[in-house]
């Protein structure tokens, strides 16, 4: 399953972040992103694996983070995530079996049930965890994406090339 992954698609709240939404007195939203998850996304790109975001919420903060990480396919405010997922497949001419999707809630189930490698974070509801290939040890927003990335790149024999850039 991991050997076939050509794209990793992630949810945001609870996966790319710890799930908290912080609003200040002026209604300005902020989110915390774990730097090693961001670095992992750059490792995927270096290894030729595409990335995308599908989130049920609109967020300027997420738009900025996605741009910073060079994630081209960003779908925000999506209530039918399967429609966005199908657009991504068509655009990149890839199959379900070549996708890894990381989600954390019921809204993610339609995609999690289709992809080649489905992942949930530990705090996902049991209905989600029971329908995935893998549940991360690291929580969402604290290294879950990094964990999955390392597993994919090691499985594909690409991890040593990433490490060798730093030694």
C-alpha cells in the first residue's frame, strides 16, 4: 500500500493542527502548526509525492500555510469532501490506490474508505479508526503527518536520500 502512494491528502483541523480554533477579541483566527509536519510535507515534495489539503472550514491562516509549504491543491470550506477528492484525482490522473489520506472525523470517512492507504489520528472517533489502514501514534498537530511521511518514504526506499541531504 505505501509503495504505491503518489499523493498525500490531509485534513486540517485535528490533523495538520491540533484541532483547536483560536479567535481573538477581534475575530482574528490563529492556528498552531507543528514545524516537523511542515518539514515532512517538503520531504514528500522532494521525493516526488504530491500533497493536497481538503478542509471543511475556510481559513486564511490555512491558505497562508499551504502557500508557504507549496501545496497547490487546497480545498477549503468543503462540506462534501468526496467531490474535492474526485477533482484532485482527475486533475492529477491518479487512482484511489495511489492516495494516502489523513483524517480525523466522520466527514473524512467517504474518502478514507476509497484510498489506498487511509490514516487516522489517535483522537479520531472509533468509527473512523475502525475504517482506516493505520492510526498514528503521534496526535494531530504534533507529528502525525511526519510519522506517516517517514513510513511512506522508508517503504518506497526514498528516506535515505532525504537524510543524505543533511549529512
